[in-house]
C-alpha cells in the first residue's frame, strides 16, 4: 500500500483501508520516536536553556547584576563599590558549554571579566577564560588556563581577531575524555589533551560549575598593572546571552557522566582529536594572535613542559598532534 492509498483509507474508512492506515500511522510514530532517541544520543542541540534566572544563581552582589529580556540576558556590573558574579546551578562533566559574551566597552583598563569552569573540591579542576581590559581603543587580552587536580600555571594569552566589546561572541569549551578544546566562535584557540599516559591528571573525575565574575584586577591585568581603573568611567558592564549547556549534568552520583559509554555526541571519534582544519586554525591563532605561552616561557619553564608538544597547533616548533 502506498502512502497515498493509506491517506485515502483514512479519509474513506473501509475496514481494510482503516487497518492499513493504522499500520502506516504506527510506523510513522515509531519512526518519529526512533528519530528523537537517535538525535538525543548523537546530535547536538540547545540544552539546559531555561533562562539565567533559572539555570544560574548570583553569587556576588546581586545589586550589581541585571537580568532582562525574560531571563535571556544577564549583565555584570563593576563600580567602585563592588564587582559581581554568578554560577550555574548544575555541575557538569563532559560536553559542550557555550556562552555569548560582550565585554566592557571603551575604557576597560584594570577590569577582569572571568568566565570559567571550576570544581568545588580540594584538588580542584578548572578551565579559565580571563578577559583583561584595556584603555580605550587598545586590545583586550584573553588569558586561558587549565588546572588539573589542583595544579595550574599553564597560562596562555592571545589577542582577538575582532573587537570583543562591540558584539557578542561565543566562548566555549568542548570537553570529553580525550581532549578539551577552548573555542572562540567555534574556532579552537587552545587544546589540552589527556596526558594520563604520562602521569598527568586529566579533568575527568570532578564535575564543574560554570562561573563568571567581573572584578578589579588593576594590580596586574592591564599592561602588567601599569594602567589602573579609572573609576570616573564606571560602571563597567559585561553582558551575557545565548548560552547552551549541551553537557552531562552531574548530580551527587556523577558516575553516569564519567562512564565510558560512547553514546554521547562529544564522545564520537571526530571529537577525540583536532581535525586537520582545526589544527590549521589553531596554528593560525598561535602564529598571529598568541602573545604569551607558558610553554615557551624559559624563565618559568627552562625545560618545555612535556604536554606542550601535544597541545600545540604546530607553529611554536613544539611539535604537534599530527
Ligand atoms: C550591594 O552589594 C554589595 C555586596 O553584597 C554590598 O557590599 C553593598 O553594600 C550593596 N550596595 C547597596 C547600595 O546596597
Ligand atoms: C590529586 O592530588 C592529590 C594531592 O596531591 C593526590 O593525593 C591524588 O592522588 C591526585 N589524584 C590524581 C588522579 O592524580
Ligand atoms: C593593552 O594595550 C597595550 C598597548 O597596545 C598592549 O601592549 C597590551 O597587551 C594590551 N592589553 C593588556 C591587557 O594590557
């Protein structure tokens, strides 16, 4: 029976045609159910997006925050009285975390807008984006860092290839058992691979909350601390919208997220290492935008930390993933 006949059967119900119609309808429902199940397992999508007022909590100075647009936008405000901050209500272990951020415009010298994942534990894990403000017209620096089991000191700094204060841009991590990508508008700016085979802890056991805050960092942030905050230009405002937490929510028992089941999209093979195209893009960032890398700071690290060869796009002569 064709679909047309089946439709006919539904319009002009004879016993036989009606039965056929039911079978077709049953098939269609089954296909829809299967499609939904498959897409949940393998596809990406908007996840855990219920509004800043529901998915996040203000952790510092509610009176210096604003939630608007029916929960779709959040602003953090820094002035001489206080900075402010928020964190996700859920803890996450693996997945894709993204947030659109527009940074403090014009004179942002001395301000730091931090956006990071952090595990509330003794030997904590942490993935950092820190945006270091600057005088009007001077470039922001984006500093990233990785802490694994309490050990960090892996700072990298880049300039951006756009002005991060005029529009929202997407800052995110793609995190699975094999590697962690730091992404800016989906372009990899940093990779941190699993080096457990070389005895280094990886971020695979401690669920993390998402945090963000704005604060006075003028002791060190801008041009090495030489440029201080000009409070006559306050308030300094960072804006957030359009987050997507397509990641495994870890409740008290985080085992389900940690289980090596290959049924989450971020565990698929294509996400276990940089693609050649991603490798090229990372190399482009290193070549054109990187202004500091702990890997090549011979004062701090007379011998190159071993993980650096694996975590490079290839430009710095440290070797590469391919
Ligand atoms: C705003 O909150 C901060 C931090 O909780 C507090 O120090 C400050 O006094 C508050 N300001 C006002 C005007 O209520
Ligand atoms: C994490 O650090 C603590 C304290 O140094 C240590 O006891 C523990 O074995 C470490 N865990 C891993 C997985 O390396
Ligand atoms: C600020 O601008 C100066 C001058 O262009 C530059 O050297 C510095 O890297 C910029 N960023 C920060 C955070 O200091």
